C-alpha cells in the first residue's frame, strides 16, 4: 500500500502505510485485518498501524487517529521506484508518517520477487536516535503458524509458506482478530516481532512457498 491515505477527509482510511497482503494460488496468507466496526475499541484497533502487515515505530500509528472518522495527522506514502523482468519484479516506497516525531523517522519498504523462488522484503528505517520497532505479519483466519529455526511455517488450506526473519528481531506469536466482513470478527494468528534500533537500520524478511526454494534462515 503506497497510495494516498484514502479520499479526503479520509473518514474510511486506516493507518496502514506500506502494508501488504500475500496470497498464494488463491489462498490468503497475510491479510489486511478489515474494518470490524465503526465505533468503540474495534474501530480504533482495526485502523491502527499495529493491526496491519507493516512496521510500527514507538507503538504509534503512522497516521494519528482522532474521532472514529477523523485523523489528527495523515501519512503521505510515495511509490519511489519499481521494476519488472522475466525473472524478477520489485517495488520500493516510503511514507512520512513518523517524520512528526521529535527525532524524525522515515520508513522505506522494498519488496523483491524472484519468480519461482521467493520474496525478499527490506524495511529501511532512517532515524537519528533510539526507537522501538514492531514488525507485524497478520495471517488470515484459519491459518496456523508453527515455529522453526530462523522463522515460522504458515499453513492455510493446502498452501504452505516459509517465513524467515531477520535475527535482529525478537518474534512472538499472538492471537489477534481479523474482520473479513463488516461486523464479523474472527481469531487469527499474527507473527509480531520487535527490536530496539539506534539510528538507521535495515530489517530483512524472506517468504517462500513450499514449492519454491525459499531461504530458511537469514
């Protein structure tokens, strides 16, 4: 997601800058959590940065929430570059949502797809001081997650995905919620990783489906 923060005045937008979904052969693996509700705690949770497959800095939303359909600040995302060949595709984008911090932080995400092999995702964090980083991978309802050395295996129906995490991250598995339809909330597993960064850092994640040659350890 490297587009605008929805249509002004952004009432139905979420703080999901640089979030992504991943579907393998029609089976959703990593998903947008959905909407849930228009009021109360579900409204705040489902449009938070932490609920999406992206990076959260200092446990703050990339766009600051105000009332249920209003925002205090709005992140601007920018597609910086993309490329395409027979053997690979890649895209790179950034957002300015954390430039508002006392020590400004820029998040840039680059995803490289090596066709028939795997995806490499690089999260570049440009900062001057120390910050707390949270890296979220929200799976679809019905998916299961099992730990292995260097990462996790995600299974959903017949699809299997190997996830390898940067060793700088401290990962955990949490039971969270997704909302595939308005008013419907289902339990779903999330891989939530965190680390402290001092200045600039690059976080690497690799995804490879079971029938591809994904790297099992970074």
